[in-house]
């Protein structure tokens, strides 16, 4: 077990100052990428990608990003590694971290990735758990900054399920000084214990029964699918419960005129968002998706090399 290793298991693992650095670094890395300028600070470094949940954007963004940084990738799933069999997570962590320089894990319970990190000799990154999705919010806030400048003092409306995304937005609001307005159907509220920062009462947090009220005057409106991975059995019940939480033109109309719309994807048009909104002029979902790669490249560089000039 190594105490000095820095991991990224939830958004609250970093300070506001570290995020300011990461957003600046992501912008620089993206500019270089667009100019076809090589940026390879992680030459000869290897990233292990472990997937116990299916992935499109997480796999492509980490894999392409690591190659662009000059490194290489080892891709594992629970089906082709001992992680899904009888070997203890602690033993898997000890072995994989002796052969690679960083590990990204996309799994179920946060406790699994925490156990892995405890016994890892290298940085561990949360690529998504049931409780948190820090890399997505890292990319989302970077996208907001690109389009509108600092998110400090702004208002973000979260419409839909009180899931891992909502938990992570709550941590980000407390840390970076913006207001989060959450509107979820009854029975699908955010777990405030998971969303709390360092166990303190949540700062910058407002809850609304009416999604229209949550969107009123918002700078950013964001949502996610109603049925996350692992909850497919609740499909019909969720569709019924969430019927009034579809982000549509009326919701965007009560937000600020220059409000942005975000969605972490994949999206189901006609369920959590209308086609008119996600494919409309206020939507930045494609920039948001691309920025997963740039933000994660900054994260990998920071975890493996520290601050660079």
C-alpha cells in the first residue's frame, strides 16, 4: 500500500486550485491537438483500462488520449481478467500496478475502486461507478468554461435522476463555487450523504419539485438517461415516474437566453430530452463528448508528471 500516490476516485479528491490548473492544461492540450502539434509527455508510460461496465466514450477517450500523449494502453474486461473471477481485488491491484503506470476502472460500487486504489502502487482513475462520474464532470465544466468562461457564481440545473452524475455535480458546485439546482421525481432524489463534500452540509445546493423552477434563469441545463446501467429492470416504472422531467424547449426557454444544454450521452431523444433541444443551437453535447479526451489527457499528465510549465 502506498500513501503518497494521488488517485482520482471522486470529484472532491482535488482542490479548486488543482482544477484551475487542469482546465488551463486541457485547453493547451486541445489547442495542440487541433494544430496537429505533438504533445507526448507520457512516452513509455502504460495505462491499464479495466471495464466491468460497458463503455463507448470512456474507452475511446482514454485509449486515444493515452496514445496521443505518447503512451500505450492495456485493455481488460472482467471477462478476460481475474477481476471477474475468484482473485481478490487487492491482489489484482498489487499485480497490475507493478506492470503499468496508471489504472482507469469503470465498475459498479465505489467500494470496489476504493479497495483497488488502496493496494495500488500507481494512480487509479474512476471511469464511472454507481456513485460518481468525476471524469465526465471534469469534461463538462471544461466545456462550459470554453463556451462561457468561469463557472463560478453560475447556476446549473440538473433535471432527472439523482444518480452518479448528480452526486458529482453536487461535489463540483461546493468546490468550485456555483449553484446546483436539482429536480428529480419523488423517490429518485440525490443521496445527500454521497453528494456531500468531506461530510459537510452541501453548499450551493437547491432542490426543486418542479423542473421548470429549477431551470428558471439557469446558465446550464443538463440531464442524463432515466435508466442507468444496472437499473434496466425498472425501465417501465422509471419512464412513468420521469415523464415530466424531459428537457424540452419550454424548459430551455425559462433558462437564460444564452444557457447551454449538456448530456453525458448516450441520449434517448423523446425520453430525457427532446430532439429539438439536444440537436438545437444551445446544445454543446458533441464538444462535451470530445472534451472527455482532452480533459482526461490533462488529468493523466497531472497524475503521472505533476504540474508542467
